[in-house]
């Protein structure tokens, strides 16, 4: 196990549909790419959702990022990958309730992950103008990166 705590984590951006989970997690992928290099792209769906695996060789940590979380099919590539590979941290999107929440709970139970949930800042609820949204996503995605590296 490569996390400092000795545990595996599934960390979820939890929000309803159309609340920017994919956009935010793609920002995290950009930060991971800057710091860790290009990840292994397992899948790209409908030109927006992605499933990418990063291996941080310096500390032997594997992170899988799944941007889709609105439907159960979004988890297909993650589930397939977990059958044959060890992943220390999964970062994914899921809804507040329903099938995607159930799938995350199933993954946590079956593969011994501790679930940690967060919700990124969603601009529609805050009525922020466009530049502020990009700034907050940039800062928050860096904070998620820092958390991933701290675990």
C-alpha cells in the first residue's frame, strides 16, 4: 500500500447532475498531469468524461481519476481496471443519492476503500461571474492534488 496512512481511498466529488463535477475533475487531471506527467487514459466518453490512471513512481502511488458520475455505466472502466490492478486512490464523481452512490459504496466495501466525500464550489448557486469560477476551480483542484499527495 502506497498511501502514508496505509489505507486505500475513494474520494468523491458529490453533487447532483449538471453541477460541474466533470469540469472540476478535469481540472484536477490537468494538475496531476503537470506534477506527475501524462496518465494512462483508460477511456474517454462522449468527448467529455474520462478515466485516467496516474502512477507516481517516486512514492509508488497509483491514482485513478474518473470524471463521469451521473450513470452507472461511468464506472465500467474503473471496475474493469480494479479487477486486475491495485489502485491506492480513486478520485471520482458521484451523485448525492441513487445508483452512483451505491456503486461507490460497493467499490469501497469490495476493494477495502475508505470513502471521503467533498463538493466543489458550484458557480450557479453562488452567482459568481465566469473568471471567478475558473480561479476557484484552479485553486480547489490544486488543494485536491495536495490532499492526494498527503495521503
